[in-house]
C-alpha cells in the first residue's frame, strides 16, 4: 500500500513537475526580456557623469566594467581639467540642463549649487531602504567632509569622495635637529624655525604657492579674524579687521624673508617640487600635496621628513579642510541609476579597494580610514598619516564650521580681492593696513556690484 | 649685375643691422622657443631653477600626447577650422563679389548690417548658442563648431574680399562677357584667379580665428568634439599641471598654422598689403 501510494505519488509528482517545467519553459521562451530586466534593472541605461580629472576617477575607471556588468547600465564618465569642468558644469546646471546624470560637486561651488536648488536631495535615496541598504551607512562619511553638501535644513546634496586636510610637512628634520629646533606648534615658533633654517645648506625656510586665498585664511583665523563676519549667515567681508591685518603682515613676512624668490607666483607643483627635493624645509598645504615627501618615489627627503599638524594661532587652531562630492543634478534623466552609481562608487568596499590596491588614501569613509589595513599602509616612519588626516578633516564639524567662509557663493569674489591685496603687501607695494583697507572697500563694492545685499 | 636693372637692389647688411635683426628675432621668438625647449624636458627639469639650457631632450611628452585623447582633439580642431574656413569662403567670396559690383542704394546699409554681427563680443552670443545647440542637439559636435566659426568668419570674408574685387577692372569682365563667357565663368576663371592672394590672406585669418578659438570650444563642447586649445588646458589638473604636455601640446597647436602660413606666405604678404598704396 505504501509502496503503491508511493508509486502513485511518484507518478503524479512527475506529471505535475513535467507540466510545471513545461509551462515555465514556455513562459521563459515567450517573455525572456522581463526575466533579464529583473536581474539587471538598469539594462539599456547609459549613465552620463562629469567631473574634473582626478586620480580617484582614473582608478575608479578600472572598476567601472564590474559595475556595468552588475547593473547592465553603461557609464559615460566625462573628465575635464578643473577649470574646464567647473565652467561647463556651472553652465549646465545653472541653465537647468539634463545632460549629466551625476556630477562632481566642487567644494568652492557647493554652496551656490545647493542654495540655488540645482541638485537633487539625496536624503530621498538614503531614506528609502529599497534604494539604499543599511550597510551603506551615510553617517560613515567624515562629518567635516559632508558639511559643504548640506543645506540650511540639513538635507544632503552630495557625498564626498575626496578629502583635503591642511597639514605641515618638514623636509629637513636633520637640519632642525642639528640646530636643536623642535617642530613648531605655534605661529611664533614657525617664524623662529623658518628664520633659523633659511639659508642653511641652501635650504629655504618655507615654501608656498600662488593660491593665497587658500593658504592665508588659516592664519587670519588663527589670529582670531575671518574672511566674512559670520558665514554663511552674515557675509559682510572683514578683511580689514585688526586680526586679518596682523595675519597678512605675518604671512607676508614669512614669504618675503624665508621663501624662495618668486614664491608668490609658484604653482602647487613648483612648491611641491621644492619641498620634495629638500630645497625648502616647510610646506603647509593639503595632505595630498604634503605626504609625497614621505610616500613618493621622487622624494629625495623621505628619511628626513615629518608630516604634522600645522601650527596653531594665538586664538584659534583652524587648519583648512575641504572635500569634493558626488551629486545628482535636479533635472537629471536617470536619477535612480545615478544614485546606484554613487552608492557603488562610494561604497565601503570600493573605498577599501582603492586604498588597498592603489594606496589612494584621501577617501572620506571613517570606517575605512580607521581600519587596520589603512593604518598599515599609511603609517610611514612611525607617522600615522591616516589619523592626522582624519583629525584635521573632521575639525570643521566640531564646534564652529570655520570652513564655511569658503563654501559661500560670495567667496570667489572676495578671495580674488584678498589674493591681490596679499601680493601688494608681500611685494612691499603697500603696508598691510593700507592694502587690507583698500581690499575691504573693493570687496564690498564688488559684492554689491554682483547684486549681493550686505 | 642684371639684377640691379630688373629687381630690387641687393645690399649686404651691415654688422650693426644684422645684430639688430638677430636681437629682434630672438625677442620675438623667445616665447615660442621657450615653449619648444620645455616640450623636450621632463617635468623635473621644467621646474628646476635656474632652468638648465643644456639638457638631454626627451620625446616623452609628445609620445604621451598621442597615446591620450589629444590626437582626437587635434583632429577635431583641424576639421572644425578647415571646414568652417572653406564654408565661409564658399559663401563669403561670391557675396563679396556681388557687393563690390552692386551699385544700388542699399549697398552700404547691407555691408554695415553684415559687420554688425562682429561688433558684439563673443561672450554675448555664447549663452544663446549654448541653449540653442542643446535644444537642437548640436552641443559637443564638430558640426556645431563649424557653424559657429562660419557665422563669425563670414562677415570677415565679405569685408576683406570686397576691396580685392574692387581692384579688378570691370573692363576685363565686360570683355569676357562680350566674348560670350557666362557670369559664372567670368567669376570663376577670370576674377577669382586675380584675387587669389586676397583669398589666401582671408583664408589664413579665418583659419586662425577658428583654430585659436578657446571660448566657444570650451562652452559648446564636452569630450567628443573637444578642440586642441581646450585639450591643452585639460592638462591643468587639480592634482598638478602637466607642464611637459602643456608645452608639447602648445607647440603642436602652433604647427599647422605655421606650416599653412609658410606654404602661402607669398600670397599672404601680397594679400595683406594689397591696396595699401594706391597709384
């Protein structure tokens, strides 16, 4: 009986199974496309993105075929030079274009683009568990790097792919040790070290480059001043405050007395070259420009170099920090596909692969920067560069967002004026007070001419 | 001996004059020579101070240009400059001829109206062009660039060519017409050969305008139709400027204009100076 039943059951099962299999085969033959579409929801989509050329994207391009295979979409990533990209993206976004599905949100343009509503609110994507798994964790991005991509209400319009943290590189610690000098921790000590080292063994005390409105503000803030009264709410320039004048005087003296001739027109490359070859002892700039003294094969001072926090001012210790983010234009045609790409490109997995496989360390995911692998790769001569990078990058989010001056749309106008005023002081054409008084008047006039209500 | 009778008198230049010519030449050519020597240096050497004048040259910068996207940009530049020059000449030369032979009342008003398009700075046209091109799908295409350059070169051709046509005596055309030649034949076979220097000079100016344009190419292209001048700027990267490639790219950008100008220099000189002295 059991056997019979079993036999019947076996026959019945076989028939039903046969019918089911046949139906499934017919269904699959009749409707093959939906089945494929289910596994690759973005099949047939061409995703267009743009950014300025950067090592991050060059490396990412190696992995993009994997992403294309996973999702079925094709990625057309258009990379241009920094000024070219900014010009083109600004025009595209400002005119409500939909040519790009994702864009780089350039730090200096972030506030303008966010305030003008040119970007899509990414909280709509991160808040939807169907679009963003919990493991992606938006809070894993270093808070200081995310500040520029938020509006006044705290909504997020970009996620950072690169961070820049201002640090100090010393290339000739051997000379400093010979002279009994310690690493400077204050502005006064910085001046003293520059004075002592300058001219010794044909080494310059310090080197810098022509983007003074990036290098100078940490000194202005260090003395207690700022570029604007209280950015981003109050953007009245404060270029002729006593603190700003003191800072301009101080920094101009550093460059006049202890930097190579022609430093005012140096590019970042020239400054890095001077630093890496040991012709200049101190260089204070973003970590990506400083750490090559320890990491680059071209460095001639690997064994005598140190990378540390830049000296603190008498009032504040505000080293500059910035980041670059990825965002989605408001009128993008393929927003979900663009989010899929951003999610993938900035995932912890890809960030870690960039670190491990290519030594690309300027990522913005805290979990990656704090990982053991990252620490191993970025600890050179006993110096934990990752910890230093994380510390500085996170500072603007702790307490006052002192980098806010740089993300307001009025900054480029005031920054240009500041650049010129500083050059006048550093070349001895004007005293700091006269130059900064004139700069203040000029900045206010230029802002009013541009339609800014002060 | 006979040269003294038939051609200009040949005098040997005094040493002082030779020195003056040499110094002037060095001064005029120094930016170009500096760029050229930079293009054969490695980045390290370029940034060295004081700059070494004797060094082992390298072709690395040129090689890397052609391995990258610069070659495509160079071709884009060649195509947009050549086609726009040809199109401007095809449309502008007959128009200039017609205007030069027209004695009607509206001649000056029409000529002025044609020139008006060159009176505003290019920036005034950029945004309208950008929006219109986006709308009709010509953004980032060589065709789009050709149309822009043609529209800007056309008034130049018409205005430059008119005086050349005016120097051709009408009696020649009348004689040909009496002999049974059609207007087309008169224009193509009699008048055009006589204004060839003018056409060469105009063509060079048109080509130069299109070839050297940066602004329209920057705004109206992305990556597919990017031209050589924009591609050179593309070496100014966020992480550093690629000086060697900038110098090599700059030198290469100069090459076609130099070759073209040398090839037609005889026409260029006579074309640009024609009509300067009336007698």
